[in-house]
């Protein structure tokens, strides 16, 4: 049977039962819509989590001293010897040291703040790191005289813009705007206790932003932390953590194994959190996607019933086709063709509906919810493969729905229906 | 060219098995127009469907154009119906939704060659319906529908035309017209035809007259009324 003839007769068949056609098409569209909408939401929120809320560099391994020591040889410390040992591990490209400033600190700000008046006192947590960890493009991140060079996490700025600035009536700020901003810092003082007699008032100067900077405080040069710890009589020799950069992500498991053999631990709290939240998103997405699959299954049954009824009502027509030379394959192609048109059109409609629903949901969030940290432009991600899955699902539902009607049409006895 | 030997066909009914054809034997030569008569339920339609390859549940031997229909595969039988057989039914059985022209072209939809509109239009003209080519069946009268059905049956120039009560649903004028067309077209194209009919005009127009009764066939002289 020629393609043109097949299309002509398929179109003819579809026109014969427009109500059934519309119902079948709507069923497929609803199933595909539901599946795509929820999967796209899961992909979008998962990406938001991984790239903006809790970005994790797959090549980095954060090594920390063991929290519990049971051996006879005392606590394993992260000193320079250990750092050298870690840096020499196979698959490690670089090792970056981290040292907490082990004295309390506060910032008391009272003055102009980007066109507003700000009076604020906060506890400050500070950590010193090797400059290499923060990446390129940050200049002036060296210990010296004058204001302390400070690097902040972009996530901290996002939280400020998304909630703090809004609640306090302060302006939203950008990284560029904050570059060079100075604020007072006083080491040796605390609002909650723990401060000593000696106090070192100084100031911090923002020199850049890095995803590797600490989220809940300020990141300063390693030598600054070492100097401050020494000045206050604190441990200035051992490190609070060492970040290893693997040559590639596939080397990470072996590196983690070797680190543990050295009696050290790997801080996986953030990675675990990402995994846990990611799993929760995946679970919710799966449950909601199942709903879409269920609707598609029902759509398939609907196609089977509708197409079955249509085939029964057109028994004479199929008998005529037999009489003028149609073989089983031709009749199968006709019924399958009708089902595929329904599946393809329903799939396409489902894809379009899902995209429109996603646009609507994003617009509703923008219109009805106040801005919040890490708010993305869209909560949905529609990769090409997802569109193809939607179309495939529509076609799959149609093919399954066509199985019984095809058997029915092939079994019809033309001699009986034509008499 | 048609050889039927000991043809048996039974149907299951609520009352049991009904033997419709009971050892029917006859032959038809190429180019012959054979009239087939008999009371209702005698098995005329069944015989035509067997000859046309639409009914395979029979016993005995049916050879058409030297080929045993029983030995043909499903695809071969479909090709046989498409290229070598033309059917005309009592109810014209046109496909609703297709125009008269498309109905004539229908056999081409299931064949290998592209639809030949010129040939279809010629046939419509031959049956006097050239001006109705674009009309759907719903806008044609009973006689016009049957003429379209005849054009469809002859579209691929079949070697065998099988007509089952082609005038059964028509008024006398239209019936006469169809019979005339059928006879003339078959004569012109030397198409072999087996026409089941109650119409004495067909019996007279035919080369031979076969009568089916109680599942058996007997030959009557042309023009003889059983």
C-alpha cells in the first residue's frame, strides 16, 4: 500500500468518529502533559539545588581531622607533614589548606550603606584558605597591612538579597557593587561570650566572591588566620581542613579510600545533603510521574475502546477494502495509522500543554510569591530528550491501544459483513 | 479458466450446521457471462465469495486461471482480488467520505501502481456519471451508486467480474441500465463474469445459466426459467 493512499484512508477513518478521536487525543495529551510537567519540575529543581543552592564540585574532597580518636598514638592532626602526604596521593592535582580563626570576632556597623542607614552588630566566623582554592580572578587576596582581604560566598549574597535586604528595607546588591566595600571587624570580642581581654579592631575589605568561600562567614588568606591565631595564643600550626582537588571525578573514590587509611575523615556533609535532597526530589518526581504514566495507560485503554468501536462500526468498509485487494498488513497499517496519528497529535499537544503549564507556574510564582533566595527564572527544565519521551509515550500508548482493534479487524469475515 | 469440483461449504447456525453448498461442480470458459440463479439462501453469494477469494472455509477444489485458490497465501489472495477480480454487490458498498471518483480509484489504493485518475474518469464517463465524479455517495441515487460500483469493479481491468444481485435494490429502469452496462462492458473487454441475479433479463443476456438449488448446481438453457 502506498504511503499517500494510507494517509488518505487514515484521514478518512479518523473523520468518521470525531468524538472518539477528540476523547482519545485528550487522554493521551493529559497523560503526556502530567508526566512532562512533573519530570521537568524535578529536573529544574534538581538543577537549582546542584548548581545554585548546594553546588558541589565533583573533583573536590574535603579532608578533616578525625572526630573520634581511639588509637594509642594520639589524635591524628592535619599538620604540614600530613598535608604534604595528602598532596602526594595518586590522582591528587592540588591540596589547599584551611584554618579557622580560632578566636571570636564581631562586626559592628553603624553608618551609610548604599544610600541607606545601617546599624548592625553580628558575630563573625572567619576561615583562612590558600588562595588557589578560590579560583582565578580574585586579586589582592594576600595577608598584609591594612584592611583584611575578604572573599564571600555568592550564596551568602543571594541569601542577603533574597531575604535580609527585603526584610530590612535594604537595597539589593551585586558582586560588582560590593567589590571594595569595607566593614569593621573586631577580633577577640563576642556578643555571646567567649571573648578575651585582648581585642584587635581592624576592618575587612571585600576583594571577591567564590563558591569555595565559606557560606556562614568570611574567608581570609591562610596567613591572616595563622597570624591571628598566633597572636591570641591559639593553635596556628594545624589546619581545620585540607581540600584535595582530584585530577578528575573518577579518581575521587580511590582518594577518599586512601584518606581514610591515613586515619583522616572526609567531610561529606554537604554532599550527603545534596544527595538526600536530590533523592527526595527524585522520589517526589517519580511519584508524580507515575500519575502521568497512569493517565497514559488509561488513555491507551480509551484508544483501544474507541478504536475498537470505530472498527466494529466500519466492518463493511473494511470488508470492501478486502474485496478490492487489501491484505492483513494493509488493514493493520490502517488501524495502526489511525492510532499513531492520535498518539502523535496527543503527544504533541501534551508537550505544548506542559510547556505552557510550566510558563504559567513560573509566572504565578513570580506574581504571587515574594522573592526568595535562589529564586530561579524557571523551576522547570525541558531538555530535548524529555520532548522525545513525551512524543514516544503518546505513540506508545497509541500502539498499545491499537493491538486489540487490529486483531479485531484482521479477524473480521468479509464474506459475512458484505452479504 | 474457472473449474469448481465438489465444492462444499457449511455455516454454523443456532440450529446446527447448515450445508450451503453440497458438492457443486461446474466450469466457466474465458470471456463467458454466466448467470447464476436460485432461491434465497441457496448459496449464490457464498459461491461468489469463494470464487473471489473472500471465503476460504470450503471443501473441494476451486481453480481460477489455473491456480488453486486454496494453495494461495493470504497476500497472494489479496493480490488476486485486487488485480484479477472485480466485485459488485447488491448494496453498492461505496465508501462514505470518498467521492465517486475516489471510490472508483479504491482498488489502486491497495495495489502497487499510483491511482490513474484518467482511467477512473473514463469509466465514470462510460457509466454516464462523469459529471458526478466529485459527489460523495450520499449525493448519489441508488442506480448511480451501483454504476459507480461497477466502474470500481472494472477499474483495474479484472479478468473475472463477480456480481451478487447487482440490480436487487434498484427500480426496473435502473436495473435494466445496469444489466446493459454489465453485459456491454464484459463483452467489450472480454471479461469473464458470474452474475448472481433473480432478473430474467440477465439470464437472457448471459451465455450460460446456472441454477443453484439445495446446495447443488444444474445448468439451464439460456432464457429458461426454473
